[in-house]
């Protein structure tokens, strides 16, 4: 068990590792959470580091100690979002059609993580162009997710669980498109029953792809 005065290792500028105390790690978390809320509300272009520091309850110099630039902070925000999603989606990389149910379950978490959902959508929109500072990272993440879903479906197809005429790469792209579309629709209209919609979608997809009922 880690004592309160133990230190963790975190990446500083340009990936240089630096020691972070438990107190420092707690402060980093406050800053990331504040940035997530403000970016979801105002976009990264409409949010400056001084506003994030005030929202987190830290001094601007304290924020800059942990995150010397807005780009570094935005990457930390995305790191937290990606790590949380990966912990759910990729616990079982051989789940076959069960990946559909796992994706649907992840959708049910949106309501309790609305700022993270909004933040991600805003950053994607702000960085659609090749000149977007986060564009390379977001594009890599998209391709990685497509590769992972395609790999899971292909393995299930090889085991005879999915029909042979299903193009697993195209299906992976279709799945991501559906989830992204549902995410945007829900942000526009929070009254949408996303959990019910996602579960019904997963069941329909399973029926359409499975070799047997």
C-alpha cells in the first residue's frame, strides 16, 4: 500500500519523467477535472489556463508547474478519458460479438461522465483540420479503435461466430460512426434514452452478424 508521502512518476514536458507526490498528484487531478469541465462548456479555444487554474482552485503558477502548456494539459485530459474507456472496452480482447454489449454498456456511463463526453466531442470538432494541434493524436485514436474492433470481430469470424460475408473492417467503422452520432445527438438532446438505444442497437447488430440465433 502506498503511503501518503510516497511519490509517483509522471511525464513532464517532452515526456521527461518527474516525481510527483501524492499531494501533487491530487492537484494534477483537480486541474485535469477543471479543464475537462471548462473545455466541455467553452471549448479549448475559449478557455485559457488562468480560467482553468481558478476553476481548479490553484494558482496559475501551480498549474504551470504541472502543465507548462495548454497542449500538454489537453493531452492529459484526453489521457484520462482514453484510459477510462480502455479499462472498460478492452478488458477482454477476445469477446467476439460480446464487444457490442461492452460498447453499449460504455454508453450507459455517459450520464455520469457528461463533461468527459462533451470535452471529447468539442476537441474532435476543433481539431478536424490537419492543422489542429490535437489532430494527429485524435486520428491515431480513431484508427486504433477501428483496428481493435475489427480484430475482435475478425477473430470471432474465424471461429465461425460471425457470418463470412461480413466485412469486419467496414463493420468497425460503422460501429464507431453510430456511437459518435449517438454521442452528438445526446449532447444536443440529453433526454434521449441512450442506454435503451445502445442496448437495442447491440441486439440488432448481433442478430445481423451472428451465424446462428
